[in-house]
């Protein structure tokens, strides 16, 4: 896993200008119930941050059933679903998405809102998939409008 994370960091740094950081996140494989609990905790943190005027809230501010993985800024942990093997470009694209959030966190990058932080993550995931002839629509049922809504501030 360390080698894969190193390759992803280099790829993200070269292709997306994200600051290189080889202090890799923790990786945990969790059940759907645990994923929901982590997501709910992130929702609560995002709400608190919004009330205090902070803009670098956790990556997933809205509870969704279709969450493939999560990144927790405070623990620097990527949560992947049990059964994730990393043997397909689709599975690795999920890790790429969460590694964007890790690099954003480690660099202390600030965004207008939590949704804006998703834009580079979806762009990287989409490009990773494209390398193997795949896309967000076919692999995750994410059309351009859905991605647009998930990546823009709704103030």
C-alpha cells in the first residue's frame, strides 16, 4: 500500500499541482456501519466549522448513501470499505480521490466551502479513470450535473 500511495502522491503532484507530501495517511478498512458513523462525525464537524466561520471543514459535509470512501482531516485517515482490494482502476480511483483530500489537509489548503474542496478530488478521480477508458458516470453513476452540485458552494 505504501508504494501505491507514493505513486499516487507523485501523480497528483505532477498532474494537479498538489504539494508533494509523503507522510501517508492511515488506511482503515471499515464496515458500512462504521463508514456511516465516520461520515456522521464529519457532518457534525462541518456544521460546527460553518458556524464558527471556518472554511476548511471535512471533505464530506452532506450525508450521502453512495459514499465510496472517506478522509478524516483530524486523524489523517482514509476509510475504505471492507473488501476494497485496489486491484482495479475503479477502486484505485477512490483512493486517488481521498488522497487529494489528504494532500489538501497536509498542505493546509483553504477553500471557500467544503464542496469546493471536492472539485480537484473529482477531477483527479476522473482523470485516473480515463487512463483506463473508464469514467465517473459508468463506474459511480456520477453525471456532470451531480459533480457540479457536489463541487460548488451553495451559499
